C-alpha cells in the first residue's frame, strides 16, 4: 500500500504544471532578486585598466571573460565567468572598504545585471559549496571543478563564501545585445557612460537599458 500511495503522489506531482519564471518569488521578497550581477575591479597592476574601464570593455566586446585557476579562485583547468545572486540594495554591504580596497580589490562599484532566465540559458549555474573532502568523495570530475567553491567548517574556523550566492558559467559569458542595467559609482560616471554609449552606439555590442549610480541606489556606499 505504501508503494502504491508513493507512486500515486509521484504521478500527481509529475502532472502538476511548473511555474513560469515570473511566477517565482524573486520580485516578492527583498532577500531575492531575478537578476545576477557581475562586478568589475581595477586591473592596474596588469594593464592599467580601472574598474570603470573594464566595465566599458565588457560592454564594447559584449563578453565577460572567464577567470582562470591562476588567480586562485577557480578550481580545475577551465575558466569561468562569475556572478553574484544579490539584491541591488544589498550591494552597499558587499562593497565594503575591505572588499573594495583599490590596492587589492575583490570588486568595486561597477558592473552589469542580467536576468537569471538569460544566464541559465547561457549555461550559468549556482556553484557547489563543498569541502575538499566532499569534492573527493563525490568524485567531481576534474573538468567540472570550475563549479566548486570551497566550504570548510571546523573548530578552528570557517572558509566560507556563501554570502556571495555565486553562479558561474564555464568559459567566457556572451552577453545579449541589451542588458537590464550597468552600474557605476556615482551620477557623474553615469552621465559619462550614457553619453559615451549614445555618441558611439556602434562601438558597444551590449548596451544597458539603464546606467545606475550605486551611491544613489544604495543611499551611499560604505567604501
């Protein structure tokens, strides 16, 4: 009887219509968002590019270049493009002085937003938060290690990046011709970027529908 009931419920669940993307609670809860964010940072030690320059480069090429294991963030042989699943207003608490230190930034207040629906269609997925032991035990293929972010919990302390709610795409990430928004630090830079896009449309393979100054969106930045 137990197996028969279980089979009945499994059939019933399988027959239920799946919700559409817009029916999911992304827009109804302040802790969720329908977007993924990619933030840039300066790469001045390598090429003299500021975080703003790197944002412009992304919009002009229409592509986010994948990071490699050489910088220590991506495991395995494959590059990966990285995103955060963080509501816009919460960026204020991501862009802290420690994370945005110009000498060694993890990210700065510049970037773009794409919908989760588009990102998923382009191969973007939530990362797997696993300890080194779990990664070995689950036998994650070497070619799929780009999906794994280390999570270690012990009496000595934590290694955790759970707060980033990270998604990744293997290799480079191709942007659509338009994205929901680009982010810059302040209103002056927003005006400058909008003028650059308006005056040189043909140079930009990806154009944002809006350019948002984060000092306004977040009512000031901690950094």
